[in-house]
C-alpha cells in the first residue's frame, strides 16, 4: 500500500513545519484514515520520548536553513546562481516556514529603509533648495 504521507511529513506536521497545502490535505485525510492516525500518534510519542530522526534534528534546529545574511543577499539578488536556486527551492518547494518568515521580515525592513532614505533625501533637498536659490541670486 502506498502511503501518501511519509514519516518525515508527519513529523513536520507535528512541528508545524509542513507546507500549508500539504498540511490541509493531511488533516482532511486524517479524519477517515485510521492507519494514518496511528502513524501520527506513534511519531508524536517518539518525539515526546526523545527518539528523533536525523531529519527531525535538522528541522528542529534549522540546520538546512540559510543564514539571515544569506537571505538578505538573496533578496538583493547578489548571490551566485547555485545558492539562489538552493534558497528558492528551500523556500518555495520545501516551504520552510522559518525562512519564509525571515524573508518577509527582511523585505519589510528593506521597504522601511527605502522609505526612510527617500524621506531623508527629500528633507535634504527641501532644506538646501532655499540656500541654492539665494546663492544664485547673490551671484547674479
């Protein structure tokens, strides 16, 4: 029998680290699938008593996640192509919620910084325009 959801999927679901679409599908399937319910219960018990797979240890400690600095480089578009592709697949295909949240935060910071820079430049321009106009009149 083919299991649509792997043990890794089930562990990620319990850790709230499963892609939203796949989590919704899993929840809908769980309602009527006793075998899947039993598997999920077993994995929950394994996690509770400290039996962890290598994959769950990697997920729990975000060992496969790029650093925030690297995500910033990704956002700026300055990373080498292979790193860019890794991050893209990590975020879009794996659906890493931690990295999605970090990237959204960095994007928000970038927007705020750009707004502050624009406001500062506007203030400088407005504060100096009178001086430049006065200087031109004095030189005439």
